C-alpha cells in the first residue's frame, strides 16, 4: 500500500493538473493581447511533440540510460510490429480530435461550467466499458450515472439573469456545449479502447504513448494544415505564442503522463476528492479572478450532484456473492 504522504501528494498533483490546465487554457483563449491569437491546432501539435520526447526519455531511463537498448526497444515495438502499432491509430486520431475540441469548448464556456459538464466522460467511459470490455456495473454505479446526468442538466439550465446579459453569446454557448459533449464521447471510447490494447500486451505504457504520439503528431499536422494552413503560411505556426501559451501546451502534454504516473497511488475516493476540489477551485477562480462566471443556485445544485455522483461511482459496497466491478 502507498504511504499516506504519497497518497496526499498524488491528490495534490491531480488537483493541480486538472485545475491549472482548464484555467490557463480558458485564460489563454480569452486574453486580449496584441497581434494574432495562437492557433489551437498548433498547440495540439507542439503538445504531441513534447509528449513523444518525454516518453522517449522515460523509456531511456527504464533501460538504464542505454542508447543501444532504447534503439532496440523502439525498433522492435514500433517498426517490427506494424499491426500492433497501427491499432493505436484509432485512439490517437480520436484523442487529437478531443484535444482540439477542448480548446473550442474553453473558448466558448467558462472554466466552471466546462469542468462540471466534462464529468459526463464518467458516463461515456462506463457505457463503453460495459459494451467493449464486458464489465458489469453495480447498483451504486448506475445510480451515480443517473445523478451525474441530472447534475450536468442543471448546470446547463439557462438562468434569467444569464439570458438577459448574454443573449448574443447563446450561439457560442451552444458551440462550447457541443464541443464538450463530443469530447466526452471521444474520451470515453478512446480511453476504453486504449485500456483494452494495454491489457492485451505487456509492453511499457510509455512505449504505447510514443506510438500514440506519433499518430497524434501526424493527425495534428494534417488538421492544422487543413483548418489553419493559410494562417500558418502567412505568420508561422508559432504566431501568438507567449508564456501562457507555452504553459498550456506543457500542461496538456505532460499532464496526462503525470496522472498516469501517480494514479496507482490514488484510490477511487481520492480521485473523487481531486475532481471535487478541482470543480470548486475552478468555480472560485472563474468568479473572483477571471470574472467570466456568475454562479446561480441552480448551478450550485448541479455541481453538488456531479460531485456526489463522482464519489458514488467510486464507492465499493460490501462484496456480494456475484461481485461486479466498474
């Protein structure tokens, strides 16, 4: 078992990564700066490059800093197993789409609303786990999913004050919500698909992430040239980059790897705490610092339901004669 210190450290890391990525991404997409705003498609590409380089360094460390061993592992696992490598093209393409959608969502939604709504990925992950991995959910899990849907519906419930003040932005609110919903479905499917691949092979998770990153880089470059090709040719792919942009890119690239490293120390209750603290922090910072969010009693009720659903989903009841795990 992990020591209490490691558990609390993992809790801190999970809260920091989840909250800081959402808030800095929202801030970077609404920041009024001179010159053009950075391209979201470019940021996705740079994040994939960072992720690949970090994973290569981790594999290098795993093999006692031997260049020969690193070269052998990469050649054997990536080049000599083309079918296994190609399997990762599907989740990689979906992850690339998801990463672009998160920029779209946070360009149109405040951080608090985004953070709560994005918890619908628990629902999509659960449903894909049942259909693809044959998992069976317990009563608590199904109940939590119903509470989760009710909570997200309340968070998205239009308020009179919001409709009076922000009538012109109704279209952008819809775009943001649509982006989050598609991202939730893509996150659920890609996550379960990737888990299935990991369970079918004994290869290092870092090597698998290198394979994911390679396809992600290709898909990201294609997407960047398709949607922002003209702007890239005019001003380059690093147009509008500043310290905040690089912070967002680093958090997106390294965040998932950090979570993968600490998640083994975090049980379901701890992950529930991390999600809850992240939602609360995002709400407070959106209201007091970013000042782009005006919470209502309906929002708070929805947020409480989502937090309760997160804890309930991770709750493990007393073992039954025919136990099932989610």
